[in-house]
C-alpha cells in the first residue's frame, strides 16, 4: 500500500507542480499587483467570508462520502442519485445565509454583488469536490489529479490572455478575475460529471427526506469539524478588516500577499490528505497495519515542510521583493511568522486524516473547538496592536497547537510505542536546518544560491542520520 500511495502521490505532485505554481505566482499574484493591495484586499476578505459559511454547502458530505465509497463501492449509484439533489438544496441555503451575513456586515452595492458571484464560485467548487470525492474513493487517483488542476489551468489561459494584452491589462479589474473563476469552475464540473456518468450510468435526481435526514445525521460530525477548521483557518482576514476600521482592507491585502505562499504550500500538503483518506479508510476496514505508512508519510511531509518554512522565513525579504510591488518589507515580516503554519498543517494532513478515517470525528471536533477559542482570543488581542502581523502570529500558534493535539491523540488511540530515536532525529534535523539557513545569510552571494545550498545540506544531514532512506524511496518509486 505504501508503493501505491507514493506512486500516486508522485503523479499528483507532478501534475500540480506543472499548473499551480504558474496559477498562484503567474496569475493570482499578478492580479494583486495590477489591481493593488486594497482592491485585492476587498476580494480576499469576501472570499474568506464565503469560505466561513461554506460549510452550509457541504455539511461534511464529501468527506463522509469519500470514506463510505472507499469502503463500500457498490453504494456509488445510490449515493450519487440522492446526494446530488441534497447538494443543490444546500447551495440555495448557502447563498441565502452568506448574503444575509454580508448585509449584517454592512456590505452593499458592488461589494455585495461581488460577494454573490464569489459565492456562486464556491457552489461550483463544492459540487466539483463532491464529484471528485467519488472518483478518489474508487482510487481513480490519476483522473482525480487531472481534475484537481483543471480549473486552475483554465484560469491561466483566460486570465493570462487578459493580463498579457496591454489594452486589456490596463483596464483589468478584480471583477474579471471572479468571472474567470466562474467560467473555469463550470467547465471543470461539467467534465467531472461526464467522467462519473461513464462509471455509474445516468444520475437521476431523487430526493428522499428519509435519506437526507440519515445522510445529514451521518455527515454531521464531518460538517462540524470542517466548520471549526474553517473558522480558525480563515477568520483572520475578516477580523483584520473589522478590527482595523481605518486601514483594514489594505492590511488584509498585504496579509493576503504572505498568505498566498502559505496557501500554495498547503495545496501540496493537502495532496497527502487526498490520497491518505481513502487509503487509510480501506486499510482500517480490512484491519491492515498502518503504522509504517503513517511513519513514512509523516517523516516525508515533516522534512519537506520544515525545510520550506525555515528557508522562506530566513529569506522572506528578498522573496517578497521579488513577488510584490507594494510594501514588500512589511509583507515579509508577516510571512516570517505565517509560514510556520505550514509545519502544523502538514502534520494535520497526516494525523488528522488518520483520525478522520478511523471515525474519531467528535474528538477532532473537540480539539478544533479549542483551536477556535485560542484563535479568536489571540486575534482580538493582537490584531488591534500588531495588525496583520498579529494575525500571522496567532495563526502560527493555532496551527502548531492543533497539530500537537492530533499527533498525541493518534498515538493514544492506536497505542503506538513512542519512537524516541525518530523524535531525536527530527529535532536534530530542525536544529541543523535552522543553523544552516541562519549561517547562509551571513555569506556573501546570491540568496537563491545560498538558500539552495542550505537546503541541500539539510537534506544531506537527513540522509546521513537515516531520516530519508534512498533505497526505500527508490524501491517505492520504481515499483
């Protein structure tokens, strides 16, 4: 199963490496530079708001469905027929609730209109996620990988044309960006539906009140978990705008500059969870030993996330100067804190996914509730004093806390013995990486070259102490 996991992970990462960096740094970043931090900040706040209420779109159905179909493939047709109609009803409820929240926050006119279009994008994205949950549950991971980047590839084409033609670039507004997303999501959803139809046959829309009640009851723990995670992961931008009435939109835009890098990295970390959830679910239902896969997946993602976080933290200033025109030094100070969230979220992608597959949803909800309370309290204290930097510090504390709780819960539930040797090696790797990147800043030369050398030396150290096993990786890849 490790070979199956890594072969699909390599394909998934390759596909994403071809598309998502170009989308994030070629399109999304360029849009912010063209329209300005304040205009993009408005979009970022509205997008974050649409994510906070997004739980009404899904109520945990996609994660529940992925786990169920991975364990019982014969239920595919029945689930598709009934769930799709439920999803359409939830979409209407979501649109209504989000617009009401927008009115409560005193949004009106063009801002409210923009929120509506962004919400329509979220509806399409949620439907895509549900359809893809069936595809990945059947272990059609390569098709799912292609669908995972299709909307971004279309956005690159559409926005690329608008940004490359000088006469259109000079007139570019944030609305065009939102419209391009709408078209890209619609085409991707249509393609995903065609593929699923080829597997299952036609999908008649059957609405059953009994089925809907049972479904929502079964999916409720997933819904509660996702809602809590969304709150502590996305409420920062909304709080920045509302707690800083004079310059909240600009601060949110500059926060978005740093958050974009974290979001880009999290998308690659999320690939682990996409593959691990159905694999863990199937292995657990078959009573297969998962400890070795958990160890390999965690070690791989921890080394990767630590290297990236440490490197970007030490070289935040030149990186932000390279990417942005507006206040790069200030954005760099945000990034230096915010990027360490990646280590926390990467850990959650392994142990949180394992606990989800094992059905420990209420335990995960309890831990996430603690994270929400900590996040809100710290944001209320730090944002008025430190602005966006305070939100970054709060985000890092929150993610590291929830990662530690997930890690400890998994060890307690599965009764694993503590691997002291591995823990010592991981701590040594972190310390050596910190020293290497810190030292590289005091050597004259290109920061790109010096950072690269520090990263290579860190990986060499990981190899020398046995954290990375070349023979094992080679066997997994070639198999």
